[in-house]
């Protein structure tokens, strides 16, 4: 998707513009850092930035280019300044905020920073940082990073395997991202499908989602399931109905 955005703009540019586009497409490290810090804040995520603040961090030319592409999107908002002695004109002020076209784009650029950080930093600091990247909410940061750098993938997978009960199925998906082929995970998928698969309401969202993904991979590779059960507590919930619909589409 990111490549399509860049290509669409390059088709409209002259040779000089295309060269500039190539430079910005290849080197986006400052944007990676902004996205990573925004998503992994210790208190809360920051996915909207003040325009002037963001321009100072990534550079005016880079900012204008990514806005032109459509990866960064501006939005004018009104702010109320309720202070004594403030005139009516000053009471309401307009400011420009910036966000990514979609949060998935933010996760893509953050994953670049994570993949580089993971291979250039000691394991202790890496694990401490990963504690603040919630796989339940930022699964694609993990998966993209595993696909971008195999060394980073090894470290991330080792970290996730420390909690096998929660992340067992998600680890298999990260391995798939690392290898880019189902060949390396076929044995794990076969082992997964050889057991009775029970989905419960008490299961975490990442476990439920990962299980569905693995069932889809198994179906694509003609691996037979042994037994799938949606427990009543899940089946009668709204999320359970959605999961049941997804399972019904798997052959």
C-alpha cells in the first residue's frame, strides 16, 4: 500500500521530482522514530501531532512530500482559550493537527524503528521496550518488524515465547512473517490442528484472532482440523458471533 502511494505520485512528476521522491521513500528514519515514540508512550499512545511540532521533527520538505502523497493527513481544529482578558477573536483559535492516513501506516513506520532498535541495542533494553508495546493492540508492529529483519524477528519471537500460554499462536504468525513462507510453520500448524481447538470468552483477543488466522492458513495448505468448539460463553456474545461467521467461511 505504501509503495502504491509513492508510485501514484511519481507517475505525475518529472525526472527531478521522481529523484526527490525516491530519496524520501528510501530514507524515512525520522518518521519511523516519531511513529514509534507515538505508539509506545508509557502513558498513552500519541497518533495525532501538531503540524509545527511534526515539521520540526521530520523536516518541512519531507513533511510536505508525505502530505502530498497522502500518507500524512492534515485537519484544522478549533481550540478554546478560556483566560481572563482574552478577546473574542483570541478566545477561539485554529490549529492544524496531523495524523497518518490510517493507524496501520503508523504501525508500519514504527516497525522499521523497532526492527533497527532490536538489532542495535542490548537484549535487556530491548525487552524493557517491548513491555510497552502491547501485542493486543499493536500486533502489526511486531509482525511487520519480524518481516523486515530476521535478526529482529529472532529477538522478538524469543521475547514472546517467554509467555507461551498467551502468545503461543501469535508466535507462529510472527515466524510466518519472518520466513515469508508457510513451509517453516507447517509442522507447527499441523501440531496445532491435531489438538482439540476450544475458543472461550476468557481467551484474550490476540489468542482468538491468532487462532482464526492459523485455521485459515491450515485450510489454505489442506491441513485438516481435528475438532473446533466455540464454548457457549463465547458463542452467545457479539464477538463470538463474529468469530463463528469467520470460522464458517473456512473450508
